[in-house]
C-alpha cells in the first residue's frame, strides 16, 4: 500500500530544522556577538603591536574596526578584488603612497585587515599588498634586484597562481610609469625596500623573528579574524570577520563611534542596542564635521573639502565650486560671480547630475588667474568634489600643476589617469564613485 502524503513527516521536520538553524545563525550574527568578536580580534592586533613595536595602519573599509582610534596611525586602501584569482592588479587609483612616509618614519608598519568565515587570510593581504610592495621595490630600488621578487604566503597562494601573478608585472610597471609619478621624490621618502611578513591568529609572535633587517623595512600583514575560534558556525558566538559589510548590520555605527563608546556598547543588552546606536549616530551627526581642506599637488591653488567646512572657510579662497542640492545663500551673496553652484543631490543621482552641471565650469577658463585659490566642495568632500577637481585639472592645468595658458587641452584616458593620481596621492581617502568618474569622463571626452 503506497504511503500517504500525511505520513511523510521528514520533509516538514527538515524544514523545521532548517528554520531553527537559520534562527540560530541569525542570533549568532547579532550585533552583540559581532561587537564582542571585533573586540576579541582587536586585542589580538594590539598583542602583535606590543611585540613588534610598529604603527598600526587600517586597511579600509573594515580595518579601522580592529584598531582603537587612539592607536591608529593611518589608513590604506588595498582592495581584495585586486588579489582575486585571475583579476590580479596593481591599482592606479589607490596608490597608497601615504604608507611610505609612515614606513620610513617608524622603520616599518603593521597593516590590519580581516576576512569572513572560510578563509584564513584576505586576498588583500596575501596578494594585493605583496604586488604593491614588489612593484614599488622594482621602481624605487632598481639597484637591489633581490628586493624585486614577489613574495606571497605559500600556504595560501599556490606556485601556479604565484607565477601567473608575476607574469603580469610588466603591465603593472608600465601602468605606474604612465602616471609620471615623481619617483625621485619617492626615493627620498623611502630609503629601503619593503618586505611582507604575515601574521594570523594562532601563529607564533616572536620579536626575535627575522623581521628586523638593515636591508628591508618589514610590512607586517595582520589578519585580525580567527578562523579557528569560530568553531562550529551554528553554535559559536564568535563571528569571523565580524566587521565586514558593516552597512548591513551596524545601524549606522562606525569604528570611531564604536571605540569611543566601546564599554557601553559591549554591556548593553541586544534588545537595547538599536536605540543606543541610534542615539550615538544622531550625536555624531550633530557634532561639527569640518574637514580640513586638502591641497591637490602639484598644483598650489586647488583645494578640496566638504560643504560644512566651506561655510566657515570660503573667505580664504578666491573661488568656491559647491556641489549640493541647494545653493548656499550666504556664500553666494558674498562671493557673487566667484561662487559656482553645481546642483547635485547625494548618491548615484548626484553623480549622474554632475555630467550636465560640469558645463558650468567653462566660466573658470576666463576668470582664473595663476594665483587664484579655488575651493571645491561636496557633502562628504570625497566623491563629487573629487570629480569636479579632476575635470578642472584635466581641462585647465598643465603637467607641472600650473594653470594652462591655452584655450584647449588634448583629452585622453592617460591624462585623466595622471590627474586622478594627483588627487589620490594628495588625498588618500578620496573615494569618487564609478558613476562620478563616468560623468567626468563623459564631460571631458564630449
């Protein structure tokens, strides 16, 4: 006699088990567990720092979560995607040259990152940074061929993958050379080649290990997250790579807020965390957020900041180019024709609106003088303003950073890459979106 559907209980039982495991996983990924896991991983990072006595650099976006704010010396922007299999790259946008000053000043540095469940080391640390080190060593120290070797962790990167990465180095070097970066200036900044050293939780911390050398500066690459501590994902309260994708779970909390309020956050019950975090976010947004203007070198006249800073500093500049949904009545009334408002909202819409608004910059060609101080602003000072400065530098400025004396400039992709590198070297945390750069390219090439 065939079985009746009502007698088949296993499918519903399996569904119930799946739902239960799903709820358990969700509870394990709670904000409380994430924050406690971050604190645990940060303690490991500080233990590495105590052993090697080198400054801590956060590999953004998540590295800052694992470094107390008062212990962070700087930030770097090495993308894991540049180390993904088959996509190996040396970023011409994120040159990370700001790291060199820290390395020279302190005799090396510690770069901190993490990775999610299933991996022992992020691709940014196993491949992207090693590529960066080998490229810069080859360019800055041609007389030290022993420093030109690409070094990758053998337990993570196979010999086949290692060889495939090495085969791309001629392209990496050619791309960097096309930017016309001041290599002599960099050689005066960094006096020794660099060498990567990898540290992961569970490894041995030995201050006598061969990281100190008169021939190299050690770049210690620390994976904060602990694959071994996770245990069974469905029962452990530890969350590997807990800070990743914080936009999806942190409710607006950022690393600075976390470290400023860490003790309170860790003892607050999960049910009360959303309201606490909401209050902290509101308080942070209400505080003054004046970004110090950044000079984009080699120019001596183009500066970038955020809109809030512009409201306080505009009198120090001859011209203000202001990206915002609404014009500043006060600044416009005082500067008059020396104020250019580009009507752009925030986000992707603003980036798309920028393409048409950039046409307003044509008035600068006739009114700028070589000594004119120009301040360019947007809401964050990191996206739309960067695109506007890129358009100005490509259209009006020469290779030496001075105002161009001709009515037209030959546009090319090489030119935009060079000018963008000026901005990224001067302002490492600049973060122009793809949509913003597309608008600028469309404007320049039209």
